[in-house]
């Protein structure tokens, strides 16, 4: 079983509570808009970090993380990108990537709106962890924890870090 801490839209700010909530995770996944490489470095100090760059990220992040990332976690194919939409309102690029790669888990950020929903038509779970930073329209900062056990995605928890 692989325990995942999922975060997005830190915009160069990371709440210290994140480290406590992710301490028992095996990996941290960041769905873009880190802000600066310093955020990635802080997260790398505690766990293996996977991520994608977001629209506000500069060359420091873009040189280290891809725009979209397709990988397997145990027996689950994952597609992660920053701007993706949600079922059934995907943007053109994410819809094409989902149809091409057929992931079981699609992760994105950008909207600052927490969403966890299953796409029956594409047989894919969509997770947007909301925003963990202080910038944006969200009122409460959120992160998500979940586990992948073989082919199963389970134990999904939404964690509210507090008002931004």
C-alpha cells in the first residue's frame, strides 16, 4: 500500500500543518503552482515528491517538473496536470490525454476548488485537492490524503488547514 499526500496551489506558501498531516505518507504529489523551487525542496526533505508545473511557476519549477505526468502507482495509472477541468467539463488538452492514456486516477489543481468525483463514462477518479496556499479565491486551504493498494484507491481524506 502506498499512502499519498496530495497538495496544489501553494503559491510560494506552505502551512507547517502540511508536514504533520503528510508525515505518515509514502509520497507527496503536487498538482502545480508551487510558486518557487523552495516549496518543492521543503517537501522533498520529508518524502518522495512527484509533481507538475502550474501556470504561475517559473523556470526553476518548469526545469524540474513536467507539464503533465503519466505514471503508475502500484497497479493504478495516474495522469496529473495543473489545468484540467473536471468530469465531464475537462479542457481540450486534458480530455485528449485522458482518452490517450486511460488513467484510473486523474489529478489536477488550478481552480482552487476541492473536488473528488468519479467519471462513470471514463472509469476514472478525479481529484483536485483545492488550494493550500494563501493566494486565490478559496476561503479554506485544503489538502487530501489517500492510499493506493494494488488496483484500489481508498481511504481518501480531505484535510482543512484553516482559513487562508
